[in-house]
C-alpha cells in the first residue's frame, strides 16, 4: 500500500498552526489536484481530486471521514473512493518545537480491483511530491497569517 510521511517546521506557535489545521476547509484545497469538496457534517465530507499518474488523468471522488480529533495535536481521517475502487487514510499532526511547530502529514492510498497492483505501483513514486507540495503550501499559509 503506497504511503508517505512528510515533516515540516512551521515558523509559528503550535496554537496558531492548530487553529488553521483543525478546520479541513482551511487546508483541503492545498492537496494537489483538488477540485472541490462538500461538507456533509462535522466529520464527513466528499472530496474531488484530479489525479495525474503517468499517462492517466482522472477526477476521483472520495468520501472522507474524520476518525480522530485531538485538540492541539492531531486530526486523522479515512478515505473511501466513491467513483473508483480506492481507499486510504491520512493525518495532520502538530507538536511544539520551541517557538515553532513540527507538522507531520501522513497519507496512504490503495487502489483495489484487478488493476489495483499496477495502479499502486504507479502511485508510490508520486506520493512524495504530493506530500511535499501540500505541506509546503500549508506551511506558507500559516506563516503568512503570522506576519
């Protein structure tokens, strides 16, 4: 199952970083390929993400469920493909690091079905740039808000 953990330092206090990260509406648009999302309630939403994997480009919708919400610490979620046989999970975690914040982003995606193993092999190398891009944008936005 393809997964990635990416860690960044945010030049902002943990409280300010958490205030931004605790609301999915603040950061979901920074995911590479983001097209839109709809909130159903406090813990459930649907995300539409355009994936560009090799020669394939396709918009995939995911039902996303918040599994865990620990104030000033972590939000974790699961994803289930609506339009494709895919599933996954992820998390954003913050931790004080002096005057800064250590931000850890985790993402795991698995394609199922007959072509699942082939899709997973192609997904593996693209997760690192997705995580790096996402975390970089999130860090820049939080730091910009602190200026």
